[in-house]
C-alpha cells in the first residue's frame, strides 16, 4: 500500500472502460449472445406483428394460465423454454426495451420502473403483480361457479378489469409461457423472489461475458488512463464498474468496486430513496445488495486528506445520487476547500458540442439535486459559489 498522502479521489464509470476499448456497453453484451438474440428477435417479431393484438395476447395469457381457450394461439409459435436456453426474465425485458437503453443508467431506470410500480401515482408501466393476482383469483373462483352463483359477478368484473396494456400482457406471456412461472404459488413474496432470482441469473450471464474481455491490453490502457486522471497525485479509486483496472503504480492507495468485482458477484440495483426496508423491492436496492457484499472490514476509502474529487466516464445518473450525496456531505464541499473535476472525452468529433452540453447538464442536475438537501439558501447558490471559487471544473481529457 502506498504511504504517500492521498489527495485525490477518482470516481469512474463505464465510460472509463469504453475509453480503454473494452466492449462493455449494454448492446455489446447482446451482440455476443447470438443464440439468445435469435430467440429474442423471433419473439419480438411475433409480439410486434400487426396481427397480434391485445385480445389475442389476453386470450393466450389466460389459456397458458390454465383457462379454456376462447381464441388466440400465439403461444403455439413460441414454445421456447427460457430455462433451457439460460435466458432470464431480465434478458428479455431489457432486450424488449433495447431501443431506449443507451447506457447502464438506462438499464437501472427500467429496472426501477418495473419494480416500483406501486409508488407511482400515474404509471403507464406494466403492473405485473396486480395482473398475476387477478389471474390467481380467477383460477380460485372458477371451480366454484357451480356452487356459488355470487362468484359470477366477481369473475365478470375481474375479466373486465384484466389488463389491456400490451407490454404487461407480453411480460405475463413470457413469465407464464417461457419461464414457467407457477401461477398457483402467486403471492407478492413469490413474485419478487422469482424476479430477484432472475436478476441474479442476468448478472451471472453478464459477468461471464465481461470476464472474457479483460486482457493485457486492458491492463495497459487502464493504467495509462489512471495516470492521466491522477495528475501524479496519490489517489483512492472508487469504481462503479465490475472490471479491475491496472493499479500497479505506487500512486494508487485503495481501490473499491462499489457494485462488486468479476471475481465475486457483480450487482445491478436501484436507488433506495423512497423505498421502505419492509418493502419486498428493498432487496433490489443498491443499499441492500452492497450490504450483502460486505463480508469484512475494508480500508478507509475517504480519507480527510482528499482535496480533489475527479469523475470520469460516469453518467451521473439519479440512481447513484445517494453515493455522491454521502461523499459530498462527508467532505462538506460547501465550506471546505474541495475541488470537483468532471472530465469528459470527445468520442465523436461531429458530436462535440452535444457531448459538452450533455456533460454540463448532468453536472448541473447533480449539483442542483444535492443543493436541495441543504434545506436553506446555501443549497441554491452551491454551484455558483464553487464556480466562483474555481472549485467546480468541467475539463476535456486530452
């Protein structure tokens, strides 16, 4: 371990690995999964077929759940067991939205949307739990029709209220048809147990892919990039990636992969803000999952000697605001002589202005959101204060 005084904290995200020519984008993962993609493409094509309307999907979902067929026969063309092909629910869900997923922050956004549906006042997102509860209730009531005529009205109402949302029906179809979800066991706990196990399966698949990428070239390029970012200062490294960059030089003191390493079990999670510890969704939060990774006491990542916090390759997405708020609070960036440097690279010369603008917007949103935690006037002028004092810097990495 280096004995020099640590004066810099480096915070890196997936953009760091991309700069090192690592194919770690969301789309790269799928590009390496030919068999999986062929299956998912076929299913998407069937789901998007103009002849596949919501009524067909409704009929098929109920038929798969064990009700008599009225009409619709989509599942006859899609009898693919995802378990045999090692395809998780989340592999399908993220691929279904691949056109909207530009980076891993978007993956976390869609994960959050599906899991926190109950907390939304208005939500176009699918409500799987509510729909599965309806199906389970229908299955319970139907055998009693001949005995209890009063069930008739409830069954009629359930069928009328049963979701007509296309995406919800598609996800129900995949759960019941391709993942063999047992509707007889339907409960809140069973559903979230199932989705959590499926997320771990997705993480394992992604982990296996990333392990094939780390090589000597990555070690060499990552070391060179860290040297640029450290400015010859002794530093600690906080990585939001699962990879392990080369830190052989004496300048690096402590390295922490906050979401796990490839050697362990990388995690994907959502922000714990507004999620009760008693909620079944809490286990999907980064807070919970990081706690499960912490097996022993670790060296102190945030020494009081730090004067500069430098960011590179991180999207600064809201899902990670909790981390940054904790760091900013710890160092009391309003009053103390702490400089924030947000580095960026121009990966496409034709988009230089857009890249700069996006970086500025991301930093502005982060600082504005952090300012709201002050609950006083100081929070409103935080960004201006730091700019005037030369302690908030956006800098192109040469």
